[in-house]
C-alpha cells in the first residue's frame, strides 16, 4: 500500500464523516420537529407526522437516495451535488426514525409529571421544555446514539446510487485496483470503528452526566 | 397529636380503633356551623357534579361546599369516586354534568384557558406519588413555576423557596435532588412546592398512602401545621385518626355519591350501615 492509496482511503473516511455529521445535525432538527408534531395536541399535526413516518420508514434508503439525486433533475432543476442529495436522503430517512424514537422517549416520561406541571400552571410549551424534554433526553441517549452509529454505516449507500466518494466506495475502488480485499476492507472497518467509537464514549459520558439526579 | 398515635393509625389499617379526640383536637377546629346556605364566600362549591369514565358512572351528583378556613376529609373505599371528586376541583378531570366553583372560578364541562391558569394558581394539589421533577433540585422544583408562571426574579423566587422549605422543615435540602430524599421528605417538598404558589385552597390526594408509618407521621404533622395556620384544605385520606383530628367535616363517599357527612364524631357514631361497615373493616 502506498502513500496515495492511504490518502485516498482517508479521503473516503472524511466523506463518511462529513456526510454523517451533516445528517446528524439536520436529522436531529427535523426529527425533533417530527416527534413534537407526533405528540401535539392538534390531530392534524399528529396525522401529518404519522403519515410521514409511515411513508419514510417503508421506503428503502436506496430508493430515497435515487429520488433525491435524480428527482430534482427530472423536475427541471439543474443537477444536485452528490453531497447535498445524500444528506437530504439520509436526513429524510433518519428524521422519521429519530422522530419515532423520540416520541417514544417523550411518552415514556410518566403522565403524572405532565399533571404536576399542569397543576403549577405551566403552559403546554413550558411543560414540554422545562419538565418533559429534559427527562426524555435522559431516556433518549442510548437509542439515539445507537441510531447515529447506524447512520454512519448507512452513509455507504450514498456511493451505491450517486457515487459519492465515501469510505466503503473508496475501499472498493482500491480493492478493484489492487485485489487486496482484506487489507482495504479491513482498514475501512477500522476507520468506521474510529468514527463510531467516540459516539459510544460520548453516550456513556452523557448518560452519566444526565444521571446526576439519580443520586 | 403525638407521632405515636399517627403511626398507630396508619399501621393498623385493618384494625382501626376510634380514638378519643376531645382533648387533643386542634385549637381552631372548634366546631363551627356548617350550613349549606352560605354562598358567595364558598371556596369550593360542587353542584350536582357527574362524571363518567366510559360507561362507568363514577360521580353521581356530588354537592359539596367548602368555606374559607374549613378542612374537609373525604373518606371511602377505593373506587368510591373520592379522588375523582377531588381532581374535579382542580379541573384535572373535566366534569360531564353540573358545575364547579373553586376560588371564584366557575366552570362546567369546559373552562377557558385563562380561567384554568388562574384556577391552578389559586389551588395547590399534592399527589400520592409526590410527582416532583426528578431532573431538578429541590429548590428549582419550587422556583420553576414562580419564575416561569409568576415571572418572579430568580432571587425573589429563591426567597420564597426558603420560606416554604422552612415551613416543611427541609431548608437544608434545597440543593438536593428528589431521589436523594426519603419518601416523606419528597412529599414535604411537594407540599412546599404547592405552598410557594400562594394557594387559597390545598387539595391532598391520599398523600401518605405510599409512605411507611414513620414517614406518614412527618407528612401529617406538616398538614396539621397548615391546618393550624388556617389553610382551607380538602383531603382524601385513609388516615381515620388524622381525619378525625384535623377535619371540621368528614365526607363519606360510597359508590359515587356522598353517603354520609358530618363532624368528626361521625366516625365514632356512624349513621349508615355502609359507613359502619367501612369503619369496621378498616380500609
């Protein structure tokens, strides 16, 4: 393995990292919105969120990628950069899953917490922000981090459809040129681990910090 | 009342013995006339209140009046509707028929949002399961509504928190989290949290049912102190001896109706067979 090949692999890792980070950010924002709509007092908002979740969870990521990459062109827009299309597709998919995960977390905060906050005259928004969400956050850490690791690995689908140069894609190209599958896919695996491991560490740390009230 | 008698009363659930209360009744609980004719100044007025949970008719026309300074204990079997009746007073359950007036706010099946907000500020309620916010310190539990609903400054709110914590004897616990406290202490914090809002009426929904006899005693002593200070209170309770001691009037609910009510002596001399049986069976 020469210097250039290593750089190529690391470039792929950077592509994976970038795609993951951007997806985390946008999917978290959209996912929170979906979760809040899902528990909203307004039945229309709940219905919209429910339909979105059902539709997206039933669509393969591969198809979403294709739609996001080729769709705009078909509709007459100029072609979308691969990164944008990939982030969009991953965000749409992940927000549906995160939304549903977080709805579960919000609803698992005991109902009597709502009641207590209500009896103190807190408004619905205040109850959500100051009483429910902080408690839901603690419950949400493990499944959220688990799903984020999933996102990192899902980024590899971006190369399949739209040729975005991420880690798996570059490892495959190197293998095609050198026929050293164990070396390159092995290295790719190590690099994936290096990206995902800090997430798991962060999760542990976060859980410990949020658990201060557990005494 | 001594701690011992409180403990006995809660420990001996199935062997309730009426205790003599003539000499140890609280000073301000001297019999006062309880006539249903007084209107304008009632703190609570339930009129023909009905409530259904699905097909289950849990409240079958409740009429109840509570005057300022009065302390009412509601007793009865599980499922008799006593907790539901209490919760209707704070609109935690909406009623299906009749009308409720609490602290000057009148409502039927529905209540405008602004009225509800005022109602909730006038009424403090304490639950069996404490319902403290586990992610906040004791002090923040108390100041949360003061700063965000009453728009007080942080320091003003802290002052009030200190005052109410002193009232329940837990000043030194303000920096702790609820889970670091015993059940009795948590319940006292819950009482303090309600008191901080400056309520005109306090509702207690079986507040000692989750506590062991010793912790029950410390919570009841706090309520007793409030009684002495003249707070208007409605308590749903299984502590018969306690009800007898602090309440001006005892209301026995049976199958969704008020079956019998009267002064504390009613527990020693029940008029209806149902109440007699209830008292004989303990809980």
